[in-house]
């Protein structure tokens, strides 16, 4: 999904820095969320984790989702299947595009967002320090198939 691959070792380091010990099951969950091309719910991540680690507990997944979200490593996708799905957060501000046909998530070039923020700051006199723009529609593949 992201234009730059996510290094899950950085996520593990962030967890360790914040006092969290990372178990093997949790590392599996980190890898699942860091490398998914689609927004995942905790339940979906649990299903994927149990394929390689059948004894992974549901509570482990929900606690890990909470930790990852609190540390800003994953972000909630609002307006997509009940706001219970997550995608990796990139360090820079970017627009998130979700295909409503196939569910694929992609981060788009940030330049249009930077231009919009700059114009909004100029017009409003406000300083914008953070944004979370989400766009929904059909990806190029789904649009072509329609």
C-alpha cells in the first residue's frame, strides 16, 4: 500500500521505547498490519494471524491494535465499513485513497494536499499542523473493469 515499504522493526522499536515487550504473536500482528494492502479490522487481523499462529488470542489482537493506534503507527479509516479498519500511518502527511470496489488502500502523492493546506492557511490565517484526508472511489483497475 504505501509508496515506501514499512519497516516493521521500527514499529517494534517504538513499542519497546514505550515500555512494551513484543511477543512472537505480537510481531506477527505487527507484520500483518505493516504490510497489508487493504484496511484491516482487528477481527480480520486475528483471522490472518491464526493462519500462522493458531493459538493467537482475540484479546492479544485488540490490545495490539490499541497500542499501535495510540503510538500513531496505524490509523483508523473513518467512513469505511464502520470505522473499525486500520492502515499503516506514514511519517509524512499524505492523502489516503480507499477503493470502494476492491478495498485496496493507497497513499497518494502529497503535493496536491500540500497545495491545499498552503492555500487554506493563506485564506484562513490559521496554521495547519496535521491533516488526515481520506478519499473514496474506484481504483484504476476497478474503474477499467466497470
